[in-house]
């Protein structure tokens, strides 16, 4: 569970609702035509922009911003150094049993390829290709929320124009001016909320998560290649610790 995401959303929305209650009251800001224009319109445009199977999986993608648990990168490095020690002492074939200690399928695949005696260039090509396409999938997931952030304010502006047109046509009836003006202003309000308090933050957090996962995959590739090359475990550790800031580095040899 990502407490930062959950606390951030709760804090921002609670403070917004409190501000509305203290002001004119929440009810003033509830307008169903505006909801239909902004939320319905944004959803429709997103459906036009992306294939249906991408949209149906959007909830699963979004949950990564709330419930993703990042692996400890320093611990991952120490695990790879441990494999390097074992391979140096007992031979790389001894890592066949190490697959049972690995839960990450990417790392497990790399170890299996190394144990099978696959050429280093082939291993690197396979793993880097998988990493590249993983980045593309992540980029697309975050991109959908970026699109929502782009489309929602635009739909708010369309709602504003609709409200202004209705208001101008109702100038002879003062009782109709208020509802038309509400649509004109509240649609912009809804669009801004969706952009700044939902879509943009989710997109940002997904990009952060993707960056963390990419870093770990790069460390795995570097570790596997160093192990297969027969590098000294101390060298393997120094190579992999270079990915981390100095205050996060650990060592088995101090």
C-alpha cells in the first residue's frame, strides 16, 4: 500500500470539501448537466483515443499507484552478490537451485538463461527487449491518465460555452440565467478537479513506479551479465551499488 498516494488524495479532497462547506455549501457545486458534459465527454474521448482493451484494464493500472509495493533495491543487489559468490565458488550451474529463491519472473528468466549456457549477447538482447516493451506498456498506462488530464479541462471549456450560449438565449427570463451560468462555471471547475486532483497525480505516480521497476530490471541485467562473466563478487557489488545513492548502499564485504 502506498501511504503517500492515499494520504495525499484524502488530504486534498477533505480540505477541498471542508472549504466548500465553509463557503457556499457543497450542494451549490453539484450540477448534473456539468457532470454529464465533463465526465461523460472525457470518458467518450478517451474511448475514441485508445482501444477498448486498454480502457478495461485501466483500473488495474490505477491500483498500482495505490497498492504497489516496491522491492528493496539494496536487498536485490545483495541477493545478486550472493548469487555471484555461489557461482564463483561452485560454478554457474549451482545457480539452478537458486531459481527457487527468486520470486521475480524477469530475474528468474535471466538466471535460467545463464545456467543454460546461453551466449551473453543473446541473454542481454532478450532481457533488454523485454525491458523495453515493459517500459512501453508502462508509458501507455500513464499516458491514458495524461490524456484524461488533457481532455477533462477541454470538456470543461465546452461545458462553459454550452452554458454561456444557454445563458445568452435566456436573458429575457432572469430565472433561467442562474442555472445556465452554473453550467458555464461548474464544468470548468469539474474539469480542473479531474486534471489537477486525479489524472495528473496518478500519471505522475505511475511514472515514478515505472522508473523504480526499470532501475531494478537494469540492475538484474547488470548482475546476471557480471555473474556469467565470472566477475569477482566484490566487483559485482561495486558495479551494482553504482546504481544507488551512497547512503543506500550496502556491502557484504565490509
